[in-house]
C-alpha cells in the first residue's frame, strides 16, 4: 500500500491530469450508455400506457370527452411520461379545475379530477365603466372558489345562476358579497339576480322581481348595513301603497329614496314606528315626501 501510494504521488502532474480526464470520460460514457439503455427500455411495448383510471368529479366530462381533450396532450410511455405534463393535459379539459396524476405499476395511470362548480356568470367591466354600464367582455363563469373560468355556457343554461359584473380580479370578493346580500334578501322573499361593481367601488343589485337597488360605496359591513335598513323597512311602503318596489337609492347620508310602481319618495330616513306620508297625485313618477 505504501509503495503504491508513493508511486502514484511520484507521477508527473500531466500524467495525473490525463488519468483524471480519462476517468471522467469513462464515467460519462457509462452514464450515456445507461441513459440510452433506459430510454430504449422505456420505449418497449411492455411499458406503453395501457389504461387510465379516472376518479373524483366526472359529472361534466364523459370518458369520450376526456379521451378527446386530454390524450392528445400526453406523450411518452409509463416510464418516460412527465407527470407534470399529464396534469396540464387533464387540467386543459373543459370544467376541470385541478388534476392529480400518478403512475400505477406497470402500465397504468391514476388521475383524480376536481371539477369547477359554477356559482355565477361573470362579466368583466370595461376599464372606467360605472356600476350602471353594460360594457363588458365575453361572459364566462365563476366557480365556488370565486375563480373565473371558461366553459360552454350551454351546460349551465338550466341552472339558476346570478350574474356578477365588475373589474377584473374582483370575482372572489364579489361572490362573497353576493352571498351576504343574498342572505339578507330572503327577508323580502326575494333574491339577487345581478350584482354590479363599478371601478370606483360602487355596488348595485338587481333583484329577481326586477327592483334595482343602488347600494353605493363603502366597506362590506357598511354597505350591508344600509341594505339591511331597506330590507327591514321597505315593506311598510309596499304594504301601505299596495305597490311593488321598482328601485331604491341608498347613497344618501340620512336615509334612502325609493320608487314604487306609480310613486316615488325623496331621500329621508324611514321610521319604523311611523307610517309613510300620504302620496301626492299618483303618477308614473310621482313624489311622496316623508
């Protein structure tokens, strides 16, 4: 051992460098050969993907739909296929929100899908559009997480979905706001058909029975408090005059203004213990002053 060590250390530097380069080259050749061999093996028919097992949400996609939309995005064998590539191929299928792809030895894939659950239609407000503007881009859908996604709208035409229309990037907050306003609307035996949000943060709702409510700007709790006041007191007016609500404006500091079919009121706090004043001459846009 000592003689061998002494002999090695006594070699000239250029010989030691040559030996090191030769060892590296040999290692590289061996690695290349191993890689080529593995590649050749992975291409053998025995490792071709024979079956794909799909689990999870498949309500919106049939086996034929998945085959047509996902399989063209898959390439390689059981050993060589990229799982990331497989996930992206399945997530490109309409209605698929997320996919998890796993290998099952020796030649199968297991795919677990999560589909979008539609919660509302979505319309993106054009830049600078106010709450009353209908200027929007293509209608899409919002899922239960508040995420906007693209799908065939005909697949949900029989579902009673509200419309959310607001600036890009506000779909999640708007869905949350709609849920809170919808809960409050049940006290009026009504529901919210459409919720608009302007670029300046002004809210506007359209009820299922047709009334349009201007909620104004402010924090969620502040806007909900104003709406709550309307919900608690508007029945006094509709019952008193036996007329349905057409619109309401809650953007006043000291109360709100409403318009009933054939009547309207000016902005003034509505007292729960005081009946509304007698109407002026009935007309399609008459005025009632409290």
